[in-house]
C-alpha cells in the first residue's frame, strides 16, 4: 500500500463538505495527471483472491460475476480470465476509463455506477460477487447501506467473497482505511446471506494488516 497522505487529505475535505464519496474521482484524476498516488492501486490481482481461488475454485463458465468498486480493473480481469461473464463498476469515471485503457481486449463489462444507488437490474443477478476494500473506505454511517447493497446483488445459490481490513472491537478507528469489526461484518448476515467460512489473517503488507476473508452464500 502506497502513501496515503493525499487520500486522507481529500477524504477529510470531502467529508467536511458532506460528500463522502466525492474524493475518489479527484484522487484518480490527480493520479492520471501524475500529481498524486492512488495508494491501493497496486496493478495486480488481490493476493487474497488468488490464494482463495487456489484452494476453493468456484464454477465460473456461464456464470455472472460482479466486482464491487473495481478501481483499475485487475480483479475484474482475473475473474474474467477464470471464465466468469464479468461486470465491474466504480464510482470514479477516471478509474473506469483507465481500466478500459489498460485492458483494451477486455471481456469485462466496465460501468460507472454508485454502489449506494446501483442499477436496479443488478438485484439478485450474480452468481459470484467480489468485494475488496470498498466498505472500509466509506464512513461508518454509510456501511450498513453499502453492505445491504452488496448482498442484494447475490442471486439465490450465489456467493459473495469479501476481503476487508479487519479490526478488533477495542481498536480505535484512525485514518483511512477504516477497518471493519466482526460485528460490522455480521451486517452481511442480517442482509440475508449465510456465512460459509470466516478467515482472519495478517497479509504481506508492511506493516502486515489484519484481514477478514469471508465467503457468504445466499440460501
Ligand atoms: C480502497 S479502493 C479499493 C479498490 C479495489 N476494490 C481494490 O481492492 O483495489 C475503494 C474503491 O471504491 C470506489 N468507491 C467508493 N465509493 C463508491 C461507491 N459509492 N460506488 C462505487 N464505487 C465506490 C472508489 O472509487 C475506489 O476505487
């Protein structure tokens, strides 16, 4: 994870303005212009996703996948390479445009969309939904809504894999990202999903970050 100074500045500025998701586009745009860094854009698939897939391959051919807040597209491209018919969206048009430029032969359907007001036709449509690192970038007050929306995309019998930064209940919330507690993760269950596996581990970042990797299904 790169330097988060500018991301933190912008997140604070836009929170003060009452627009807690407005800063993502600004940061991606500044990065496109070579002025700032997007700290999470490591230009490779999520290592926790690759590790999960190695041990828990899922049916992919002919199945629909959705990547939540897909950033520069690496995870979406990976799901498409595994055989999913993949849709991926982000609130930042610059992120979506950059993903399209990075992967000109892509089979992924990239869309600009807001998780909090998604296209209604996505409800209950996806066999496999992948969420990494989005909810933790949203203020606590928006999390329940964000989690309910993510859960709503999973079709009956479908799965959701969520890989997030985790936090013990007594750890303070400081600067971005704002990790989730186990109790906050339970919102996925309240949203109608069943928890299949819950893994807690430390990743290979420097310093290592606590991660929750959770597989849910919709009964
Ligand atoms: C911390 S980044 C994670 C990106 C990617 N999922 C990853 O793991 O590298 C959070 C992403 O969420 C996107 N985002 C934030 N709020 C959003 C919303 N309401 N709807 C869609 N995307 C959103 C941002 O533009 C950004 O790309």
